[in-house]
């Protein structure tokens, strides 16, 4: 179930700082003839010693725009300061506990799917926080825009997928479960069969499914499969982006709510509000197209 696409602004900022910093170092240390090869086109100087127009646009957007800078500094955008990911944390934790899922992994998936926007709807008619298709929602099919109902339907589906890969180690199990949640069982099975045809391990992600899923975009490969063409690169990106965000969440927030409560006592200024009292978060607005 493809989520709503969009870029993580914080990650973009960090990446841009790295590129600009690296390029500046190259400019200082390398001869001019090497610098032209090392720098991206938008970082190169023109004949008058000025950066490109694209460089100026990007720099102004991320380093000069006061609204953007304030957004990065706001507590609502900083789990390390606030102790929370979204206004739905408590609801996610409670329902994740019922299904024995790590709420931080679920939160990372929800961010990828809907940016925590409960009214999100995809072109495929996937709805709500976890972008659940009505035909897979059971009793919650008519209430997928209600956060609690959507989370119940989505986590029930995720748990069923999770159980399917119980024979894999924890990392591979997580990767495969996320991939199936996004691509569906049929396309993932096609990619696994293709892996076997190519002499690769169908139970491994790196060097196997991360390679064969993108092959489903090529006719000479998808013509052999049962479910046909599929944009597998999107699923590979989806899995890796959720895992990266999940790792970040695990470094910032504990799984156990009791530990979170302890942190709130230690930092009452950071985590004192109940979910219903939180300020409007950027994630509660419609996600970008």
C-alpha cells in the first residue's frame, strides 16, 4: 500500500549541510581542475565567481528562511526535546501493545504512509494514518479516517504479515514485513521467486530482494511473474527510509511507557502535555503531494 510521498526536511537539511561542507573543503584543498570534477553542477562557480542560481535558491530555503529555521527548532519537530513523535503516541503505544508490536516502528511506518495526517487518502484509495485499503480493513472499513479505528485495522494487518515471517531473524523479518505491507504479498512473492531463479537467497533482503524488487520494472523479468509489472524501487526506498527513521526513534525514545513517564518527570517542560492538549503539529496538516 504505497504511502503518500514526501521528503523529510530535517534529513534534507543535514544532507545539504554535508554536501556544502564537503564541497567547500574540496575547493580549499584541491586544484581547480579537480574541483570541477568533484563538485555537483549546482555548487560550481560561474565565470564571475558566483554560485549558480540553484545554489542560491537552496541556500535561501534552508539557511535564510526564518520560518524553516523556526520549524526545525520547534519542540514539536524534535522528539529528543519533547519526548514525543506525534499527538497520537499514546494511542499508537496502547494499540501496538495489544498486537505485541514496537510502537516506534509503527510510528515510523505511519510517518512514511501519511505524515500522521488522519484524512490522508491515496490514489489507490488507501486511507488514514496507516493508509489501509477498505477491502482489508474488516469491521473498520467505514471508519478508516478515525485514528483509533485506522490503527486497529492497520496493526491487525501488520501483525498478520509479521507472523508470516516468524522464521526470519529480527532485522530480515522487519524488512520483509514492511515490504509486504507496502507492495502486497503477490509482488513480494514474485520478487522472492525471481531471487531463486537468479540463484539468490529468497530469505535475504540485501543482495537479494533489494535487487530483485526493482527488476519487476523490467519487462524481461516481470513477464515471468504472476503479478506482473511493479515499481519495486519504491518499496526498497520505503523499507530503508522507515528503518532509518525507526532507528532514530529507538535512540530518542524508549519502548516502555513507564520509562517515558520517568523522562517526563525529569523534564516536565518537555513532555508534560496530554495528546489532546498538544499544539497543532506540522504532521497534522495534509502531507505534500
